[in-house]
C-alpha cells in the first residue's frame, strides 16, 4: 500500500494598523528563534483553521476575535525542508477589528511582540512569513514556498 503524505495545517493572524504589521520574535522554542513571525501555530486534530486562530490569538496575545471578523487572505503550500512531515498548508487570516489589549502572554516563547513598519520589514523575519506579507499586501491569495 502506498503511504500518503500528510500535510501539517497551521493558522496565522495578520493584523495591519497604520502601515504596520503585528509580528512576534520567537524565543527559546528551538525553531527560528530570534526571528519574527506572526501569531500562529499548528491546528490541532478535530479543530478548524478558524477555531484554532481564535483560540491561539487569545492564548498568545490576548487578542479576542470573532469568526465573522476573520477573512482568509493567503494560503501557502510550503515545504519546510525537514526529513519527515515537511509539507505544510498555511492559512493566513486578517482581522479588521478585534477586542482585547495586545499583550505578550508567552514571554517564555516570545521576547518581542510589536507593530513593525511595513516599509522597513527587518531582515530577521522568517522568509516564508516575508513572502506571505508581500502576497497579502499585493492581493496574491496563493503561493508556494520551499519547493525546488
């Protein structure tokens, strides 16, 4: 029997305000530490992309979202380059409104949560996140990353 590959699903929250994007700097996680990403993570079994991002944004940053305030703005099929489970499907949501005061609730995993200028994105943004931000800004709804 042929083994089917398994994609790992992940959800990301994109927030823009005054020509800035909300990014967090990974810290002490073992993956891309010192580099910026979005509030995000792997979707749990029996959970939708939407359910996950609503739960995760509250857990990570005290951002309170409603499903009707979320819109999918980008989907990425990504090869992470690892030996096993290297295929990822990343869904990027944008929220025009939210409740809660944005706070870093996971300082043991994130040492900075800031609004960064879209015209001066730092070099230490994870490459596929940079690609997604560019795609979102340019209304490109699908991209691929890490394939040769």
